[in-house]
């Protein structure tokens, strides 16, 4: 009987040791070569080996599921060092930082002025926050955001006579559950929710006289004749690290157009970012490389994170030319919006700095509309740097 | 290199265990010495010269003391030099920098603060070295002429960084006569897995919450209920962290054929501070009893009171010896004033308990025995112990005396803090189950259940199967924690 536990113990340590080292031996070879040249001491060396073993541990994703199971057994909702929380409906939450919101308010005002001067419709879209969908955690972790920033900002936008789209209100009207709107294992919204955003944006801008390319047809996302709906199991950026059994997996949908598309993306210097003009490849790049990997699929849209991306739709020659300010919260909304627009310039202010001011460079373009997607991570940014 | 790190579990240990069984028996001690020094170097390469100097000098100190045993004054002189060296080493590396900073701050001196870091495990290997030399001095054993044996005793990797502090006399016999059998190896594996699980699943998990509260600095924002929950959680964290390490050390020792001393025996079931310290960090307590308390007590009991000319009262000798011992235990853990207060805090309660015991004995002699019922004999002493240890460990955990006072005020609700905040429920719900599992594991419920099951028909088989299953699950889950979580060094690595 006693032999069983000893055999199991020895087998386990030698098994994982052998296969982990086997898969990581190239890294360790490189590390040994580098370390012998550099002035690193043995402590740094052992730390580096520890990192290599951790990153390349044999069947890491499967092994960490046991961590997930144990955490579930112990009833823990905390999955990180005190910043991430899971609520009673299984959604992950982030403990918000303190905002310095003045810069964002001022920049939004100057953007509003710019649009007014140039007679461009300016739409401010309030991205919904999961905490406002009635779970208990909101009062602990979102007090400033939900009670102060959002109402004050809304008041400012309406005072400027800008267009305002409260997506939360739309979703509540549709009586969707929080788990249908958001991923469990990630801070982002489900693809289906972002598609509702697209429909609402088009509706508002069409009221302002903007004509979208084949909008009626393209907005019919649930039409099986127009779109092929595929899904992957998705872990989010928390789940990928902390085990799928702990967080549970989400279904992550792709809507693949069945109709012909001709879209490509270029960077700030005008160089193409993809080698194909097919929507599936140029806009959802990387999504189909590894169907079994529990990756963080948000990055598959718009080559996130980039400060500047230009999307040209060669078929939508009569469509509008739109400037959007986004963070990762609306990557997919903009991706599908591009099917109906001639050109979309996507700016991510989180990547801006004083030298890297893309708005200054493009403000002379003739835009048909400007949209700012306001999510919590946008509030700590500046939009225009003027 | 912590025992719970991947580099130890999947690189260092497989190599050591393989080589230990493959190489010739006469080379095994030398091999283990090299492995131990490599293990130490991985954790603190810069301090390798310090540990080597300590090994070499203490080897010669013991030899000289042994040679001079016929000449009492000479051997005493060498013993004093040995103590000055070892204690000096501790003071220099552990207390000098902080004391100079303290003097610079308080008295506005402009002394240069040395920038050396605390050598890993210095308190443990220095105490081992002193123990060896003092055993030779007290003629409990003779000095070992084999340098590698002494070096291995001081630097043996399972006990090097956080103990247990094994006596030379216990270790010496095992250097030549070690048991290598599957039973012993399996017991070692069991202890190692239990220790690993204690550290990773309980201690580190609770540690996230405890650190979250203690690192705030401003304790006025925490409610009374969270303050108490934090201190009780820290009791569990420290117990599982340190006893987990000790279990792993004992387990590794067994796998390599050594028997290391036990360091813990369910300390939280104690009903007095005296009993608690006989169950908590047992090897440190034993060390101090042998090498500090007893010699001081003996020396005092021989001395005469200057005023009266009579011998000093036995009770007074006892209290003074206790005070001296506790003035060492506290600062042994660290240089801050809070550690000294921690030591004196426990010393105060131990002396009170001694006085109460003496009072009870007196009453019994006089025929007026104090009578206790179940509550006053079993329940109240236990509650008293838990609260004393809780407050003691709160002082221990606080980074400074100011922090300890502030936290103490929060415990009492005197820090303008609420009794309960709305976010408290979140913390309770997050850690409640871990807390309960921690409490269950800290009382001897498993031995109790084992005894009950073993008495049943086929009980032994059922228990063995159940145990194997639990150990396998714990080992797999522990590996998943090492792969997933960030590195958390053992708390006692700091001492």
C-alpha cells in the first residue's frame, strides 16, 4: 500500500520534469548561453529557470484546472491579487481605479466643438457596465463610476447637444440577462451585444441623414443566409490564466459574412496590415489558427492594440467616412460597422501620448460622423491632446 | 529555492533523490553537502562565503574545545570566542543596519548604514552551529573530526533555511547509520505532500487576504469585524506556512534517510501559553531551554543575593531565566522593536501562568484546592490562549510598533472605525471555507478519525485507501498551484 504513494510521487515528478524540460530545452539552452556571457548570478538564473518551467509546464492548461477546481471547492471568487472578483451570477469584475477624469471631459468638449464647427454629427456611446445590471458587487466596487461619472458625463454630452446612445438602456429594454450581455470570464461584452450596438448606431446616424452601404441587409446578423454563425469556447484573459474549470467557459461567436467582401486594413503609414481583402481574414485575423486553444480572442479583431487603424471597404463606395475613438470594449462593434462604411479610422486613445497625436494629423479629413465609445478604461485617457 | 517552487520539485529534487540512491554510500554525505550548498547558492549566492566561514570556524572551535576539555578555563575561553563569533555574526547581519538607522533617526547621528542583506537562514544555521559547539563544551558528545560531517550538519538543505533546529547528537548518528527503506520513504512522501498542500492551498490563499489588509497601512478604514477576521486568519496562515515547511523538511529528511525533529504538535489546541510554546516551533523552544534557560537558571541559583547574602529564590531564578530566554526569542525573529515586544508579551503571560500554578499548588498544600468545572477547566483556558496568541501574532505581523498600536485600536473599535462595513461580507464569503478548512486542519481531528476507523472491520484498509486518494489529489492540486500562482516565499525565510 505504501508503495503506491511513493511510486505515484516519483512517477509524477519525473514525468513532468522530463516532458517539461524536453519541450523547454531550447529555452534553457539559450538561457545558459546568455547567462554565461552576462553578469547574472545563479539566483537570477534559477529565477529564470523557474519562469521557463512555469510558462512551459507540460499540459499547463490542463494542470491549472485542478487549481480552478480547488478554488471552486474553497468557494473563492477572488482570482487574482485582490483586483478581480466574481459575483453571484458568475461574472468577473475589476476593482476600479480612482479616475482623473478632467482631461477626458475637456477633450470630449473640444472634440464636440470640432464636430460642431465642421457640421459633423458627434455620437457619444455609453458602453454598458456589468455592475449596473443589478448584481450586489456594484455598490462595493463601482460607486464612483456608476453614481458619479456616467450621469455627469451624460449631462455634459446633452448640454453640448451631441448625440447620446445609452446602450445599457437598450439592453435593459430587451430584457437580456447579464450573462447574455457579458462574458463570465472577461470584462468584455459578448459579440451579440456588440452587434446590437451596431444596429443602434446605424439607426441614430441614419436619422441624421447618413447613408450606410446595404445597411438593411448587413444588419440582419441572425439571418443564416447572410451570416454563418460559428463559435469557440472562450476563457477570457482571466480564465486563460486561472483555469477553465474555475471560471467556466464562454461561448464566443463569430459571424462570418456569406456575401462577398472587400475590406482591408492599413496602418498609420498607409501600409496594409493584412495580405487579404476578405473580411474573414482581414478583420478576424488569427481567429481560426487554433480552434482548440483557449485564447483571448478579443485580440483577433482590429489587430488590437494599435493607436491607429484605417479600415477601407472597397465595396461600400457610397458609405460614410467615420472616425471612431475606442478601447477594447467595442472592437467587434466597429469591425461589423466597417461592413457598411466606406472608411473607418479607428483611434485608441489609450495608446496616445503627446508625440503620438493621431487626431491632430487627421482632423482635416472630411468625416461624415465621429463616434466616441465611452467605457471605464477610456476615462483615464485624453482624446485629442490639444 | 523554496520547496514549493517548480525548480525544486521538478529539477533539483529529482536529481538529488536519484543520485542519493545511485551513488556509493561513502560518497552520499559529500554529495548531500554539495547539493545543500548549491541549494543555498540558488537562494542567496552572496552569502555562500558567510555560511562557509561559519562552518569552517565552528568546525575548528569544536575541535579546540574538545582538545582543551581537560583545561576548563581554556575550553571556556574558546567557547566564549565561539559565542562571540556566532552571536556577533547574527548581530552584524541581522540587527546592525536597522539599529544604526534607528540611532540616526532618534539621536540624529550621521552614521553610515551598511547595505548588506540578511543572509538566508542565518538564524537557523547559526543556532545549529552553536548547538554543536556547546554540546562539545558540555561534553554531551565529542567533536567530529570529519569536516564534511559537520558541514553537512550545519548546511543540510531540508533544514537549512527554516529549521527544524536539529541537535548535533541526533544528527550525528544518522550520518553513518541511515535507514533506507520503502516504509520510511513513503512516510517522507506523505509528509512532504501534506506540507506542500498546507503551504500552497491554505497558507498562501489566506495570505492574499491577510496581506491585503495589513498592507493598507491606514487601519482606520477597516471594520472591527474584518480586523478580528484578519488576525485569526493570520494565525492560520502562519501556522500552515511554517508547519507546512517543517512537514516538507521532515518529509525530505525521511526520503533521504534522515529523521528530523518535529516542530509542531497542534499548538492551537493548547490551554495555556506554556503549553502553546511546547507545541509551537518546538525545536526553537527546546534549543533555548537547553542552551539559554537552563544555564542561566543554574548560574543564578548558585549566586547569592548581595543584600541578604542568601541564595536567590528558585522562583526568582525561574522568572529571570524566562525573561532572558524571551528577550532572545523575540529579537531572534527580527530586528524591529515589535519583535522584542512580541517576546516580552508572551513572557508576561508565561510568568503570570507560573505564578498562578504556584498559587494553585499552595492552595492544594493548604487543603483549599481550587475547583474547576468543565467550562473553567477546558473552555475558558482555550479561549484565553487563542486571544493571547491572536494579539501576540498581531504584534508579530505588524511592520512596526506604530502599526501594531493602530491595528490594536482597530480591533477594539477605537480607530474611528465601524463595527461592520458593507464590503466585509465579500471578504467573509471569499475566505470562509478556507478558514473553516484551516481550523479543522489545525486540530487533531484526523488522528481521532483514524483511530475510530482503524478499529472497524477492514478499517485499516479503508483508511489507507482513503489516505492514498487524498494524498494523490492534494499532490496534483498542489502542483497546479505552483504552476498557476506567483512565488510566495515562506514567512520564516525572513528569520
